[in-house]
């Protein structure tokens, strides 16, 4: 009986540990997603990434209502100061445009963060994520991704900037 319970426990643990597929690029569908920049202009996610080609780029997924995101901004500012050769794209998963713009103004401006600011359509939530959040298997914010100079994904999953080294 003890062996059966142990076997069932191991079996359950094995199947409960879902492995994350390490994606190396964004699909054409994700690149074609319409996004809004902080000036109100509509563009595509692919156009934003193309503007950053030629340099390594960090994507930070965040939201104005996320306390961990706001707490991370001083570290992001320090990282940017120490790594001026790396571009940033800040992807908000806010459901409310005004909350996002207020968050950019209040928190990002306070720390003088540099980079593209975009609002990704569809927001984020359990079982109701956008195409983008579903594609990157978003389970926590802030979330970081590192792109190489050509726009390919070099590091797919990081919960902290220190994981990008």
C-alpha cells in the first residue's frame, strides 16, 4: 500500500509540473497584434520590435495595478543606467487605458525609465488572457524577456532582471 501511494504521488507530481516551451521567436499572428503607444498612436507589436532591431532588447510585461511591477522600477532604472546599450519595451497588460497612462506618467516618469511604452490589447487574467499573454504563457508580472539584436528571443522566461544575465 505504501508503494502504491508513493507511486501515485510521484505520478501526480510528474504531471502537475507543466514544462514551459521555450519559444525562440514571435509568431506572425503575435507580431501583427495591434498595440497603442503612450502618444495614442496605433501600431503593431512587430513594428515596435523592428524599431529596436540592432540592439539587445528587454521586454518587460507589467501593469499599473501590480505592486511588484512598481517595486521593480528602481531596479530597472539602475539596470538601464548600467546597460545603456540595451533597449526596453514596456508592455502593459492593463485593461484600462487611463490607468495605464497614469501608471506610465506616475511611476515610469518618476524613475526616468526609457523605452517604448505600449498597451497590449486584451489585458490579462486567469482563463481570459489576450493572444499575447497566452502565447508567452504569462503567469506572473513583472515578466521579462530578452531579445537578441535580430529580434529573436534569447531568454524567454525571467521574473527578475537578474535572471537575464
